[in-house]
């Protein structure tokens, strides 16, 4: 196990990364985006999402003309007036329409660094549309959250991979145990998600869920 590397998701997979603040989920997402050389749009609500290498453009407004230029790597850090749930869901609508027009020819990943603002606002129409229909359109959806229980049900159920770091709340831990088909116990989940170690839960054939434990991040090299 020590010499193994994470298998990167395909563009079509839905991914959830969950864990408390500082647990490691954003670091894992950033390194996977670079290692897989994905085209991506990362929605950075905390203002500190930095994929290694710096090969990305930062956009702060929904009317920025650079949206139309076709950059492969975009980090969207909305200004405060554009950071509410309704405004963020409007950005996801833009990305859904992009997927409709060109996603099959030019697939990309939408990564949301913290889904809490969207989920708590209730403005999740286009988030759910990407979760349900994005696979056929050629767009991946990766969602990170400190509170997975608050992520809309359709987003959780469509996810094929969960990366689980340390969770603070018991109800969130119970959500993970349910997805694992009870292959994990609460004791194992908690013991295996300290000091940036994490669990990978991957949906397999016939509804099976493959459960693997990973030590603190050992990541694929970029390129």
C-alpha cells in the first residue's frame, strides 16, 4: 500500500471530498486536478484554493470577459456581492450551458471548494443539474464540504467516489457509514481519518462499494 498512488477519477465521475476545516480535502483536490491535467473551473469561496504550479487564471466577477476566452484552468473567487447562493448557482448555470454546447468535445471538471454556501442558501438548481446530467454532457463535478449531510441528496447519491477526512459531527459520520454499506464501523472511520489520513469509498460493479484507507497524502506527480 505504501507504494501505491491514488487512481484519478475520469471526467465523468462525480466526487465528494469531505472533512473539517484543515483536514486535507482541498489539498487533495488541488493536487488531483493538476496531476490529472484536467480542464477545470474551481469555485473558490474561501479565497485560498491554490492548485500547485500556478497554471490558472483567477476570475472574480461573473461578467469578466475572460470567461469566453477558453482558459483551461480557471479559479473563480467571487467578490462578496457575487458570493451568495443565487449568484453562485447562476455561475453553475453558465457552466452547465457550456457543457451542453461543447462538453462532449472538450470535457472539464467543476470543482466547488466549499458547498456550504450553496447548500444553506437553497439555491442549488444548477448544482443538482450538473450532478444528475453532467456525466452525459462531459463535465465532472467535484464537491468539497465540511458538512456532507447538508449537500443536496441528488449530489450525494450521484457521487461515485467519496474521499473522507476527519469529520466533526456524528450525523456526517453516519452519512459516510451508510454510503459504505456498513463496511466501515464508526470506530474505524474515526481512527482512520486523523492527521490528514483519509478513506476512499468508490462505487463498484453491482452496487458494491470499494473501501480503502490512505495514509497522509501521497499524490501522483503532475504531467
